[in-house]
C-alpha cells in the first residue's frame, strides 16, 4: 500500500482524473438509516431479520412477507434526508470530477442529494415489482393498501407476489446494471469505496475491476475490509467528515 496522502493529496488525485464512487450502508447511517452488519446493525441485533432479504424465505413464508411489508411501511428511508457525505458526492459530480455513483443502497438518498448518474446495484425501495409478471408500480401506492388493512398485497394485474424492486439474497442481479457498473469501474482513474464492507459480491469485485484497469483505489470505511491491503489509500475517519473535506479541498 502506498503511504497515506491525506485529504489534500487525495484531492489532487481526484483533480487529475475521473472518479467513480461505490457506496454502501455506511454512507447513510448519518441520515438515520442503520446498516446491516455493523455492531448495531439490523442483522446484528436481529438475525431473524435476514430472512426478510432472502427470496426463498420471502416466497415460501407468508409471515415473512407480512413482516417485510410492515418494515417497508416504517422504513426510515421515507423520512431520511441526504447527509453531508451524499451532498459531497453530488458536489463532486457537479464540479465535473465524479462520473458515477455505484450504490449498494436502496434508499434513493444519492438522487435526492443531486447525484444524477446513480447505478443502483441492489435496486430501489421506491417501487414494487411483481414476481409473476414483472410489473412495477410506485411503492407508496402499495403501502397505502397495507395501511388500509391488506397485510400481504398481491399484484393488481396478475395476482402474483409483490416485493420491493430490490435484489434479495438468492435473486439474480440485473445484467444491464452490472454491465453499467463494471463499465464505470473500468473507465475511472480513482475508485472511491465509501461505507461498504466489501464483502458482498459482485459489488466488492468492482474493486478488482477498477484496479486491473489501472485506477487508484481509495477505501473510506470505519472497519477493515478484505481489500484494505490492495488499496492505494485507506481512510478510517468518519465519512461525514471526509467526503465534505474532500469535495471542498483547495485545488
């Protein structure tokens, strides 16, 4: 690993080339959205909650689906607002330094902060998708049915099972989305991994894609990741402090 260059040195790298960011749950914790695997993560506190993100459990167990709809109804993403880290990435894009945000998050906070080229690897909470016919509808429309008393709403078109338009464990990822993410990683000069454990594939593998294409790899994460030793720079400082300093560092 190269010697740490600090924020000013990293800012110089960014000024010299195109940046692509890969973001995980850690970027949204300051917005009040808990992560999954951290010390106070959703799955750490309640391992049974992992079933809500398993397509096999979701399809087979009506109780899992009913709980999942209640979780969607009260998801903190509905009231969360973008934090300074989200805003900083949007600022970098507006300044012409960042070409894409590849996110593992489903909360839509990057878009609400002003980022326009957002590749959502794991889908979005803002829509529902029918597992039968594939029809998509706005999530608020379906949540209104839950509020009205339907604990497990079915597709209004074909009667199939509905879920959020997100990728659950056991579901195939959308090939065009993966291709767009890989293309972005291959085309950047600096690959900035922020708030991600880099343990979930294929997202974590984008680090290898970027490195093989010649990009500098920078990891900003509170905990160690499997890719720390391969990174050009690892920063452990809080994301909400690092990214704003980076976005507004003097040239």
